[in-house]
C-alpha cells in the first residue's frame, strides 16, 4: 500500500486542510521482466501500471475529535483497502459534523464538491458514481447519512458505523438531543432550532423527499456495537428509515462498543463484504478508465 498526506488551501473553507490518501499498489508492477527486479519471481502475474488508470475510491469520514490520520493509525483500514483494490481518502474536518455550519465554515460543500474535484483531478480516483463510496464512523456516521440523503447522486454505497451525534433521520428526536446535550460546538453548527425543519440540516426532510420522488439511492448499511452508549440513538435512525420504506442493511455487533475494536472489524466487513466493489476483478482492467 502507498500512503501520502496531502495539504491544500480549501477555497470552500478558506483553510488549509490535511488529507490522507492510500493506494493499493501490491498487485501492480512497472515491468513484467523478472530480470529487472531483485524480487522478480514474486512479481509474476502482476498488473502493469497504466497511464491514466483510475481506482474505485472510498471516502472515510472520521469521528469527533479525530483527524485524518487516526483511521489509518488505529485500525487495519490500509490493509483492508489493499486487498480490495481501492484507494481511500480521509479529510480532516474538525468537529464540523460534516455540515455547512451556522458559524460559517462550509464543510458539507467541501466534502461533496471541492474535495472530490481535487482528488479526481490530482490523483488516480474514478469519477463514476458506481466507483465512489463512503464509510463514516461516530460523528462521521451521521455525516455519511447526510451525504447519502442530500447527495445520493455521488455515491454507490454508504456505510454508517455507530453514528449518533449530529444530524438524524428522526427529526423530532434530533430536537430532543439538541435540548439535552450541552455541547457548544454542536449547537453552534446547527444554529437556530426554530429554522431547522426543512433546512439543509433536516435529514428527515430529505429522507422523506427522496422516497416521494423515487430517487435512486445508494446502497445503505448501518451497524453499531450492542454495548455502545449511543446504540439507542442509532436505532432511532434505523426505525425512521424503516418507517419511510428504505431498503438497507442493519446489524448490531455483540460485545462491542463505541471504540476502535468495533470500527476496525466493520471497516473490514464493509470493504470485504458490503460495498459493491470490483475487488480482485480490478486485475481484469474494466475497473480502470
């Protein structure tokens, strides 16, 4: 696996942003001639690097208080991505809840418009919807739901892992949360609750609208540890989606909580089983543009 950390000045944010990117390179070679390489025999049957080739791309949405390095440092995400032949992109968004915040920073615009444009222009990322995916955990799980509901045209599949604080499909429960949780950064993100219903922050509004308009939705997956302190909040989103008639996969992990053991396991499950990836078939080349 190749890994790089890219920093650039975001126009959407007017801030410099760190992004961690990984590439699956173990199955590629610059030459099929073993005589040119010390490890020649082990490189037989690898795929030659090809100018202009593009990878399926999984955007990882980090959790609250995290940065773009933690999913790589604390889990086996890099290894899971390598064996499934996908590149990953993790951008630092602070504790923005992946929203265009009421206090002025446009993180939703950054994640859905600027970031993919930069990544596809400068790196080997496919622009096709069927080649783009999102996995979010904790705060990023709510962010993943927001991306699925508000920009379903961008992604083939979206995974919400133990999302619980932030935008909710259950609008009424969101109001209860906002009244109960004394977290300044949360309240400053969403602003005046009196203006919430039907606004860009109201995922319940978008979820209902998508069903009414028969929008082609990405595949949806949700999971939470059954020992997670936020489990019941995740169930609220699950129940709201069911009530609206969404088709999605949901499961709870026995014995696991709101921690890296759970997220590591489900990064593997999402990449190995859930996401509609080309995986090893990328060696046949139709996965590359």
